[in-house]
């Protein structure tokens, strides 16, 4: 091969066309500046990646207008809102091909979902806890299939909480919680499959009808050193994702309305809600409750505080909420135990 042949091959493009060598001193690597001009087909960096740009815009639109996604078909709106923060993963997924395509259009379009996601969830990324509180509360779906009741009891006592609400209590496990928590919490009440343990006196216990046919919620009055607080313990019906019916939430939504009505009719000013609501604060179907209550995680947490599944938390469906002058100063999840949920905890300051 002659020197001329070697020179010709060194300047040939990947499809045989001539391409000029990179000028001296100009970046020319895989993503170097010289690659951001026209490609072998003549498309500029502004013409490439249009499909990626459309996908980025659609992602931003879904997050920004999630409330407009209808629930009439498979309750898609509630399904989307349950896992809404995870839509942010579309950004790195789309970023890689945008860089590979060297598309300025796609990269600029990706700023849209980034901006919307930060507007919706950026506030959750900062630690909002601060100051001392008067008492700590814990809510935990201990799971009926929990095979380590003693370990769960030890974790609850170690939390230092003054008030503990449990869901999915049944049979032998219930007796284990009653005996295990008795020394640390001298007062307790159980209605159906939900219970409340407290270092402070409990009175005025009455079931809340969730329209289910059995008791999974009740109201009690806890007399704290700072004054009485109405405490609601609730376990709303489970939701299911089915191939035929989509996201089945009808019974949960009926119960959410009943719970919201009970809280709205509460006579005491200061109210706590502790429980597994089987839905997130973003889920429109929980509006009868969330519209009148303040989330401890949103006000005083650090991060998303996902509580389910415990092995790989994906959503915050276990909630601690309040209204009427109870100020959350800290919110967190507790270490994993034998349940498929993580316990959630919050510290409150009692204000007049």
C-alpha cells in the first residue's frame, strides 16, 4: 500500500465519504465539539434527536398535568400519582441516547422535565427538621405475616415514641404486641385490626366506619402533658394492580371519603392521623383526607420517606398527618423489621 493510499483511508468517513481531520488544538473525542455538526446524513445537531425531545416534553407534561390524567380507565391517574416521583428517572434514561445522538435539541428539551420535577419534589430533598419537640409518634403496618414480633416490638420501644399506632393486628401476634409493649406503654386500645399504644392516658375510643363491614379505623383522645389530642388510627383498604381492571382503588376511595368526613366532624382542635392509607399525598383520591391535614414528611422530613416495600421502598403510603396547631419538627422512617412496611415516625411541637 502506498503512502497516498494510507492517507486516503485515514480521511475516509465511516460510510466511505471524505471527512476532514480535526484541526489542531480542537477537541475531537467521542463527544468532542467537532462531532456536534452535521452527521453522515447531513442532519445538524438541532435536527437530530427529535423523538427524544418529544419524549422529554411528554414526561414533563405528565408530571406537570398529572391531575388531568383520567381515572375513568383503570384508575390510571391514581396509579401515576402513586409513583409520580419516579418519572424523574426518565431524565437519565433519555440523557444517554441524547448524548450518543449528539442532539442539542434533545438536551435542551430535557431541561423541561428536570424543571418540573424540581418544582414538584425539590423541596423534599432538603432536611427540614429542626428544633426540639414535645413528643414523638410512630405509625407502623406490622404485617399480618410478620414472623418476628419480638424484633418489631424492640424497634418500636427503641424509637422513643410516646404514641404508637399499629395496623394489621390479628390473633397470636396481637397478644405478642400487647404483652411486649405493656411495660413501655401503660395505655392502649385495639379496635378490629388497628391499635394505639401510649405513655399518656387514652379515652373516648370509638370505631370509625370505613364502609368495609369490619373495623379498620378508630378515634381516641390522648391526654398529653400539653393538652388533649384527637388521634385517628386507620388502615384503608388495599389497592391492586390487575391486568383486567387496572389499578383497583374503588373501596379505598370510599373509605378515604368516610375517614375524611369523620376528621372534618372532629370537635377537638388538635388532630393526628396515623395509619396505612394505601396511597400517597399526591393521589387525588385521598383528597378528602389530605386536603385538611398536613403531612409530617412534607413539612419536616429529609427525602421522600418511602415506606413500602421495606425491601425496596417505592412509595410513601404510611402517613402521619396533623392539623390544628401541631407543628412537626422531624419526620423519618425506622429501620427495617419483619414487616413489608417501614415504620414512620414524627416529632411534634404542641402550639396554642
